[in-house]
C-alpha cells in the first residue's frame, strides 16, 4: 500500500485489519469491508457489513427493506446503520480511488 493511500485511509478514519495477495479487510467503527485484488493489481469493493452482537452481518435487501444478515440470524437494519454502511463504503472507495 502506498503512503498516499495510507494517508487517505487515515483521513477517513479507516483502518486496514489484514492484507493478503487476494483480499484486504478494512474497518471503521463497527463497519467492515473486504476489497479483492484481481489481475494486474485491480481492486474491487466486495461485501460491506457491520460487526453486531451476532458477529459480522451484511446489509441485504429483502422485499425493499434493509436487513443485517449474519450467520444464523437476520434483523431489520436501522436507518442509521444503513447510512453508516453507505458512508463507509463511499469513503473507502474514495480513499482507494475505486471507480466502481
């Protein structure tokens, strides 16, 4: 990771948890995202979710309603949770300069 990317991540309050040749995991507060690395070093934002009392839960939509789905459970997502995940995803895309 370049010093420029590290500085942008820091400016958004995003931390790098772990990094492998295939994926990096980033966090901010209770939000978590996986970023995959493809051929030629291209990066793409994968799943984004939150750490909940039931573990890592991903934001999913069921019949137009936001839900947090974790292994063995699914609960309604509060508007604040949806917004936190949305902001985190956008900030991470901006920090990493991802186009999609």
